[in-house]
C-alpha cells in the first residue's frame, strides 16, 4: 500500500515569511508610513520649517563657540603643537564618528594624528599610545564608560589629555589636563535625544584646532598636496612639466630652412598639432601650428613645397620650462588660446613639448 502525503498549503507560514519572494520588514516595530495626503510632516511648509529650525539651532551652537576660544583652547594648541609623537583622538558612538573626522583633518593639515576606538583600546590597542603622544578625547556627557576605563591608564603614563565635552563638571573633564567646552543649549532634534547640535559643535571645535595648528606650523598648499597625491589638488601642485612632456624623438622639430611640406610631415609624425622651428644649435626660433598651416593653404600665392617654414612660423612663441608645474602650462594655454607649448631650457633650446591632451591625461585640467 502506498501512502500519499498531501502538502497543506500555507503549512509553514514562518518559512514563507522568510522567503525572498515574501520579504518582511527588517524591524517589526516600524509602523507603515502614512500616505502623503494624510501625513502632516510631508507638507512642504512643514518640511521647510523643520529644516530651517535645525539649521538655526546648529548655527547658534557654533556661534557660542567663539567665546570659548580662550586660554584652554590656547593650552590645547600648545600641547598638540609641542607633541613629539602623534595626537590620538578617541571617542565612541556619534562622538567617535566626529573623532575620526578630527583625526583625519589633523593628519592632512600637518599634525600627525590617528583614531583609537576606546573599546578596542581596552583589548590591546592601548599599546598604540606612547608617552610622546597627546590624547584628545570626545564625549558629550563626559561620562562614557569605555573612555573612563582607559583614561586612568593613559594618565598613569603621563600622556597629556585634552577633553572635549559638553559638561565641564564631568569625570572626563576633571581627569583632563585641558578641557574644551563644546556644550550646547539645545539639540536640533525635537526630542532632545539625537546628537545633532552637540556633534556639530565638537566638529567645528576640532576644525578650529586643526586650522590654528596649520597656521602655526606654516603649513603650505604644497605640504597639503604631498599628503593628498591622488586628489585633484595633489595633481595640480605636484605634477611638473617634466613628468608629462614629450621628449627625445617625440618632440616635433624642424630646421628653419625646412619647407612647409617637411613641417607638415613632422606635425603628422608626432601628432601634437605643431612643430618647433630651430636653428643649428637647437635654439627655438618659432613654432608652426595647425592654424598656421590652414592659413598657408588658403593663400594661393604660397608654394607649399618650396616656401621655407621660417617665413610663415609664429615667431617669439609662448614657452615653458620643464621645472614648472603642469597647471602653469594649462594657465598659459587658457590665457593665450593655444593648445600646445614647446618646453625650453635656460638657453632657449628645445627639450620637450606638450599639448592640452597631455594635461587632460595628467588630470590637471
């Protein structure tokens, strides 16, 4: 006898609920959103008012910081400026996110810094902090357990401690060598719970520290570029003409007695849209460009085979030297509406050439 087992439909609702074809909300506590026609917060005027309230509240928090650029701020700058190691920035939660950003800003503006997570510090990362370092600790309440666990150990090593809190009477503020007050009168969150104005205030105070130190160190745009070699600014401030120019046989060059036909052949060979015209010593006398060629072709009185290129070249052309920044070549090309430049040495001898496409490939324009 063969038993037939019939599957009951919907016999396993739990499995069906977890099926990719029947997705369920990730958080069962979330309530479905009201339709836009019945949800008052989706009214345009209400949204605008809410956004403006946030901006005004956070702007007031920033404005209040001006009065706190005082002796404590100066002491914090002095500790960080004199630090022989690195500035170790730490914090947890939203303060941790702000701490990471402050560490990154310090590091990119001339103050060596890195972020340490306070919970990880309790499990070995505390060894990353040395006696030559300075610790900058962020906590709005100043009572964060993870920070209070590690700070006595940091103090025992005689590591200077700067605290940035919203409570000058907190445990963290009392432990610190320097306390920076970043308290706010209110959060932008209407519930007064989500860190909003307080994190903005801490972020701005961190930026104030970083920029004050930048100026104290005489940090320049070239210094900034060296720590951002892959960025647009880095390329604009680090790439030089010698890095991207055509050299050797790739430099278009004809003798001053060459014909226009010879100049055209040279321009075609190198594909730079021009050729340099030199004397026997290799000194630049002029350039012959695509524009010069078009004008010569339009002139019925010019014999392209017999006319020497010198008679139709552009004398005293714009040039650049190999040690200049590539962005300077871009500025010359833009100012004089040209697309190529010969590169010369101190004795005006041709050593290279480049055009706008070379600058585009180098991503400096």
